[in-house]
């Protein structure tokens, strides 16, 4: 993965809040011996938030009332059959008007789970769905570079045109064709 652009990113305010919620959920899940069940429910919910624009708009909407958001998210959680712990937890998140932070909370929970297991959580974004062989090759490279077991969530973003973006914690490795074209355009304008 040589020649990639690495960009450090961080949003401390939201990351700290998400980490506190995620840590509380982790403790509850650990106490109930449901760490993997909760992780599965959260991954399913995160995928749904990414795939359903109306759901994403609903959790981000400052206009909807607390009760409207709570009822809507509860209906979604029942529909996808999440466990009781996740439903209660997200109910509290909704009542605290923090549904907008839900994607960050989910990411923080999965990162904490991976970290406590000695794994590194990565997010791989590609222009098209990776085949199993491609996915295995990327994970093998990441494991070799990081010297640890890597657990990855994969997402598709067709606007990338080609290539990959890999995010590990606050480190972003952008080797997408979209970014390369943008850099080339800057160079051709004489700005870069």
C-alpha cells in the first residue's frame, strides 16, 4: 500500500462523547455476557443507517421531537430484531437527544471490543464490493504492516471510482482514484 496519502483526522468532542456511551454499553454487554450479540446488532444497525437515507435523516434531524425519534428508532430496532440490551441502550441515547451520535457510538463500541481483544478495527471503503480474495489480500497487507490482528468493516462508495480508503482509528489512508484525480487537477492548475 505504498505511495498512499495518510491523513490524520479527529473530532475530539464527538469522539469523547461516543467513547463514553460505547464504554457504558461495553460494560453492560460484558456483564451480561453479550459482547458479540451487541456487536452483531450494532453492525446490522450501522449497515442499515448507511443503506437507508430516510433512517439517516431521521437520526440526524434536530427538528423531530424526542418522542418521535425514540418511537421511530424503536420501531426499526424491533423490525431488525435487535436484542433487549441494544434496544434499551439506544432508547436512552434517543431520550438524551444523541441519535445523531449513534454512528460514532457504534464505531467506538466496535473499536473498544476489538481493542480489548487485541485486535485493530479498520474500515475499508471501496468503489465496488470486494471479492473474498481481494478482501483477504487487503487484510493480509494490513496485518503485516500493523503487526496485529485486523478486524475490518467494509463499505462501498461508488463515488471513489476505484481504489480504496482505509481508516484505522484517526489515521486515514486514501488511495482512491477520486483523490488521485483531484490531486492531479490541482497540480495541473499549478496550485499543488
